C-alpha cells in the first residue's frame, strides 16, 4: 500500500512498515515528462 504525499511542488511516494517509513520515490512535479515549462 503505497502512499503519496505532495509537499509544495514535490511528489513523495512512500510506504509505512513496522521498521519505519520508507521513501520509494521523490520527484519534482514541475519537471513532468512531456510537459516542460520554464
């Protein structure tokens, strides 16, 4: 069960286990593929 969190313009994908919180992926939402704005 992955969880997604959006902090400012960052998307964070993480999941919680008994050992703690593991960050799976983090990327900048402003740099989405196919959609580039400057």
